[in-house]
C-alpha cells in the first residue's frame, strides 16, 4: 500500500458529498455511512499483512510529522530519541530493512554517545536487540523485539481509532 497524501479542499468537499450520498442511499446517519465505508475500505483485522502495512505506513507518516514539527519549532525543544528510534525501528522492521546504531542515532538527531545510552535503555526494557552486522563487522544492527513490535502496533491502532473518532466527530456531515 502506498503513502497517503493530504486532501485538498475540493477532495474533502467531494468526500463529504459521497458520505452524504451513501447515508441517503443506505437510509442511515452520516456516521453510520462512514462506518459502512470504513468496513469496506479499510483492511480487516484478520488480514494481518495488510493491517501491518497500514500501521507501518501510519507510523512512517507519524515520524515524518515529528520531523517537520522539529524543523518548525526546533528539535531540542521536543527531543525524544528513544521514541524516534522505536518509530524508525518499527518502520524498518516492516520494510525488512536493517538499521545500524549510527543511522538510528542520526535519525533521532542525537550524538552517538547519547543515542547508545537510549538504545541501552530500550534494550534493558526488552524492546531492542543489537547484533553484529555480518557483512561489516565494524557496524552494529539494532532490531525491535516482538515486544516492541506488538507495543507499536497497539499504539498505532489506538492512534488510528482516535483519529477516526475525531474525523467522524468534526466532519460537517449533517
């Protein structure tokens, strides 16, 4: 599944029209129409691969939003290296990519010494494992554990549900 793009005003207007039309045809409220459309359009929780792809895409977008926020307000104000590392590790896991400790530190915007301290804490909590890179023994690969992946999936699900509830509540449908 590809990345989601932002909707412009005309696309939002068309979406509202579509929801209104579905609610009239289905003789239901706009909220029920959104739920009906969601059931048809969103992956079912039984389709684990597709659901995982949606979650990974969402987490990737969340990470980019955090980076933009840092650019706007200044990264030191919002620094949370351990969380940024978990976001990066979750996305890399889904993409079947390896991340080196150095790239994780760079992505979190902290020096390697600071980043390795945060990685050690994540490791102490059973969220990350470090392994030697078999292709280059000078590098160390960091990987999320099953506990980290499960936790990130739960958080992403909660965030998506909250966003869905928010969008349903604020869209001017009636």
